[in-house]
């Protein structure tokens, strides 16, 4: 099962970091794989975003998601509801002396056939997603 996780410290309050990542429309500013995104409905738990990400050959792939947990300043979790791979993910936030420790994790249960065909590509994509925390840090600390 492909999965990835990364933690980073950002010199901003947990509330500031949470507000930024909870607003899915900010994703193109720090997640280079996002081609387009829009809030479709809801707020907090149940919010749904229509999202297109770069797939093979740079083509757009649906990757819509729904927020499943929403604890301001502490935790935001989601699950993909569209696309060929439907990972779950979470942002965990913790106040630390220098600001906020943010941990971003992703996991996808592909099943046997998809795992053989897509496992490596999915792992590479997940590694890139959690790697984008470096861009988020730079953006929020600017």
C-alpha cells in the first residue's frame, strides 16, 4: 500500500497554518501537482472540493476530495472521492516553541491489480505531495 508522511516546522501559529491548509483553494500556491481546484459545497466536515491534478504525460486527472475531520489548529483529514486512486490523508498540527509542527500523511489501498500496475507511480506522486511542505513553509514564512 503506497503511503508517505513528512513533518516540518513552520514559524506561524497552528491556527494560521490550519486556516491556510483547510482552505483547499490555496493548494496551487504550494502543491505543484494541482492544476485546478474549487470548493463545490460545504464547510468544515463535509466540505467537498473539485480538484484536477497532473497525471501521466501532464494530463488532468480528477482528484476530488471531501473533508472528513476538521479540528481547527489541530487536525484536518480528507478522503478522495474521484479519480483512479482514492487516498486518505491528514494534516496534524502541534504547537512547538518555534511555531507549528505540521505532519502531512497520505495512504492509498490500491488492491492487487492496481498495485501492480500503478503502485510505483502512486508512491512517487505521494512522495512529491508530502515533499511540497517545503513550499508551504516558504510561503507561510515569507
